């Protein structure tokens, strides 16, 4: 038995090291694949070590759970790239539900025979798990557009939300002091479930990247708390890594939008401005065909492509790779400008372009690419809206004022591929579309880029 325990501890130690390496390697596109493999291997070892535990007396239910998990997990892993944000939110929901169920079972199994520290951690585990479960489901619903993407607000909403959470925390403190009052525990589980819903409904779609990373942090912290309850060092380390990395990422995402956490969570950002529609009716835009766009691109020396959520929706990344190849063969210097909050999850655009095998060294973040725009002949914006909006620099009354943006308006020519003139997730009009050097290319991103590539090919043969 001692030998078996030693094997388990070594397995856990290796799994812990792999989790740390995975997080390190995934911080760079060139080593991201190694990070994924390390994380997968670490999880396999963690599961194997757990299954070797001598405390397990019956593997029947474990086997059933593994089969069910596989049946659910495989289809979730096969979703389109556009569905990755909501799939990620669902993963957070499942993990948080697991934490909540384990915490609940531990409470009723142990009864009052626990220390105040353990009871405190257990209550924290359940509260974080419950609110993350429903919050993640709400986020997935907004991303999938089965729920309203605009903020749903009412007067005094923040006071009500914080009051609901305060009641749950107060009840948890009561149970810690009086552990025998087990009838209170269902409220400690149920109230945060309600809070998770209330927490997400006032948040607009423009803030979903930050919300997803924040929910990831909550899920990790709840898992770390579960590690303390179960006396599992591996869970503590893995949960702490998840929680800390998610929190740091959330800070970075907020910084990229020049907004605080409180503004993200309580600002109801993303309500469409009525003035935007009026402006669209009175201001003219210049449009161009695929043939005209191809002619402009072929004459350019330097092109910067700026991808956004419209590219993801249209699944245009492979056509963009064809465009990159066609322009590069003509001697055009092509780079990609990536905004940290473009898309619906952190790194969304990087993942899409990597899927199309765009060279990593051509993917430049906001700070790296912004200095190039004044020397850029053509900035081609594909489905990006708010992250290219000059109002963030020029209009103090704009909800996105102060948010760092990609300075595409400083390029000599700007071409924007977009289905129509509707505002982005921030719900505000984009003055970029009315500038003298801007051409609107109306249509589906995949089809329009494909048409440009064909025109470039025809011109090359001629």
C-alpha cells in the first residue's frame, strides 16, 4: 500500500509540473502546441493517480461517469471555431458544477465534524462554484445569441446584486459559526446560483472576453478551495494556477479596453446609442467592389489586415490565408494587427489565424503594429468594429473613450469588409466608415475575400 501511495504522489508531482509547463508554453504561439500536449498529459496523469487511490472500493460509477463525460466531451471538442467562446464558457460551467456537487456532498458526509477553517473553505468553494455555474451558462447563452446580447438593466440593480451575494456570504459565516444548522446550507448553494444569473445579465456582449476570463478565474479558485477540503495538493496547485492566470488575464483585458473591473461588471457597457442610427442616415459612405479592392491591394507595398469577429462568423480565415499568399507573391509586405479583445474570447483571432497557418511572426499585437499604420498603404479591416473606432481617441462622450484601438484610420487607404452598417457589440457608430480614405466592402467576409483572391489571380494571369 505504501508503494502504491508513493506512485500516486509521484504521478501527482509530474502532473503538477506539466500543468505549470503547460501554462508557460501556452503564453507563446510558437510553443502553444507543446502547452496543450503538456496540459493533456498532466490531466491524464492526474486522473490515473486518482484512480489508483486505495480508498476507491467500487469503480462502477467512476466508469459510468468517464463514459458519460466522453460522450459529452467529444462533441464539445468538435465545434466550429466560432463556437469556441461559448464552448469555453460551458467548460467553466461544468467544472463549477462539479465543484459545487463535491462541496455539497462533503458537507453532508462530514456533518459537523470539521474545523472552522475547513467549513469556511467549503462554503467559499460552493459559493464560487454555484455563481460560476449559472454565470457561465448565461455567458454561453449570450455568446450563442439564445439570450439578449445587450445589457439588461434596471434602477438599483447593482445594489440588489451585491445584496444577494452578501446574503449568501452572511449565511456561510453563520454556518461556519453554527455548523449544526445544516438547514441553512441549501440557501448557500441556491442564492449564488441566482447571483450568477444576475451578475451576467447587465453585462453587454462587448465585455464577454473579460467576463469569460473572469469566470475562468472563479472556476479555478473554487477548485483550489475544493483541494483544501479534499486535502489534494494537486487540486490546490491546479486551481491556483487557473485562478491566478484567469485573474491576470482579466486585468490585461480590462487594461486593453481602458476600463476597470467594476466598470466591466457594473457599467452595463454595450447599450446601443440611438444617435448612431441617426448618424448613419445622414452621412454617406463610399463602397467598392471586389475588383476595385483587388486593384488597390495589388498596387500597395504595405498592407495590414485587421481581423475581427466577422471573420470568425464567416469562417474566412482560410480565404484570408489565400489572400496573404497572393499578395506576398506579388511582393506586398502583409502583416496582421491583432487587438487583445477582438472576437469573443482572449486570443480568439490568434487561434483562428493559426488554424489557417498564418506565420506567427506576422501576427502583431496592438502595441507592435500601431506605429506601422502611418506608413501603411492599405489597412484591410475584416469584421472588426469597436477595436478600430476612432471615437475612442477623439470623443470624450463615447462609452469606449480612452480604450486603446488599432489606428487603422492613419493608413493611406482603409477598406472595411462588413455585412452592413450596424454597430458592433459596444452598440455605437464608427466614424471610421465615413472618412474620405475609407471604402466599405459590403458582404460576407469569406465570399468577399474569396472574390478578391480570384480577381488578384485573374490580374496576375493577364
